[in-house]
C-alpha cells in the first residue's frame, strides 16, 4: 500500500473489541490480571496502554521500523534516546541543532559525562574528522532547524557503520511522508509529534522509531524506566492528526514553495533558506534522499529591528514558538527556538538576529503573500522643501 493508504489502514485504526472506527481513549492507570501466572499484555499504564500502543504501532509502520515509542514531548523523546549513552561517551551533533537539544547536551548531559561536538554534518569530511576513540553516536537534523541544512544521510550512515556508531535522525521537519531515514540505514528516528504529525497546535508529544529489535529493546527499557510517556488523550490526538498528514503536508509544501520563490525576489530579504529552491546548496541531496521539501523555510531580513517590525505587523501567521500546524507560524529563532544557545555560538552557526522562520500552513497562499508584503513594506517619509 502507498503511504496515504497506510496512514488510514495500518492495523491500528479499528478497535479490535468493538469495531469502532477510532481507537478509544483507554483512560486507565492499571489493568486487572486474570492470571498471575499468565499476565496480560498490559499491567500498568506507564509500561503500556492500548491507545498509546496503537500510535506507537502506527508510527513504526509509517517510518518502516520494527517498533515505535511515544513520549510526553519531543524533548522527552530525544532525552530518552540520549540515555542510550553513558558517562565517557562522545557524540557528534549537527551544528545548528534545535535549541532545546543544544541545551540538553551542553547543560544536562555534559554534567553526566556525555560529551558532544557540534559539527557541520553537511560536510562529511568534518564528520569523519570529529570522530574520537570514545565516539558512540551521530545525531543529525536534516533539514536542520532553522537554516534548513541538508546532511547526506547515506554518507553519514557509511561513516557511522565503519566505526560502529549509532545514528539518530530528527525527522520532525519532513515526517515519514517525505523522508524515511531508516530506509537509508539510520538506526533511530525521533520526532516532535507536536509539529506536523499532530498538526493542529493542540498537543505536545514525541515519537521514536527503532530500526532493529536490539535497539528497540533498549529503548523500551528506558521508556519504562524513565517514564516520560505520552498521556492517553494526547496519544489519541496524535493518532487523529496522523490520518490527515499526507494532505496537510502536500498543501503546506505547495504554499511554502510559492512563498520561497516570492521571498527570493523581495528587496527586503537578504537570503532565503528552503531546500526546494534549486539555488539551495543542499537541494540535490534532498532530491535524492527525500520525496519533498516540506513546509518550513527561513529568511533573513538583515537586522533585529526589521525582524521585529515584521513580527509586529503580520496578521495571518501567529507569532509563536513551534511549527507544523494547520495555521502558519512565524518564529524568531534568536529569541524563541534558539534562545538557549549563546549569542556568539548562534551567530557563528549563521543564526542571525535578522533571521525569521516560517512554518507555512494551509491558508490561501495569495493571502499569505499579501500579508507578508504589507508587513515588510517600509514607508519612507520624504521631506519636500518649498520656497
């Protein structure tokens, strides 16, 4: 079956007990054991819940993995995956990684003796050179947040396998609809399901999918031990969001492509970052490893003052953190997604004070263009001197 069909018919869409066309919300913390010697599948909700399991099975199938795991947030998912590593381990991480991931690595895991080196993972030579004797994994965002850098996943997997390193990819921007890292040899995929998978700005969730059973068993142990599981009602909301993922991604991506081409021509814009533009340095690799370019783009207007003016004048996109919703969301990375990254580091990585990130939604694209045009219009007062 094709992806669009699998989102609706994946074995987790019908309640096996009643035939209901929507998996029920099993609001239970514990389960009666009819036999102590032969316990049931579920015993305690931290360890498993039928609603959550339906979501975990669905995302595993969509990503082409052996097992999925649902967490209370994207950062809970990422944090649990990083618990696969131990004191003394070293990780290679994409340079312009999401600010929350950067904060976790530099302020939390560093205290536990897990070290990270931030590398431009679009440069395979730099990735190779960053490997140390105690390197255990490579963590990649592609396209990256917020500069949309594209890392060659096949190339990174080849390097990782030659050194027995674990590969982890944040697939939030593209979702399995456009990109399936496990099919390219990656070991683990993570998602902030708060974004495109949930898709409606009404749930916070994280998802993880493992490629093989050995890794899945380790993640299952950590999920149960660490306990940062997704609540049952939130699991139901994410399941509902998954059903419309293909049509949402298609519409939002078409809008993003039109907007990116319009922004490139706008005199107030210094640079546009969108992998769908042939001028983007990662365009060719993206075409080889993904089916599409997604609905997120960034553009630089040159200064904090100009960025704030636009943020204050837009009417349609909400000005907020997060992305991947039915409505367009305009964000200011310097003060939002990457506020936890020191300014000097942020600027070094190219995340400037004039950078805006736009997650394009399902509005009419002409209305979005009209709104951005008025927000970027600079009125100049002209003094005319008379006699």
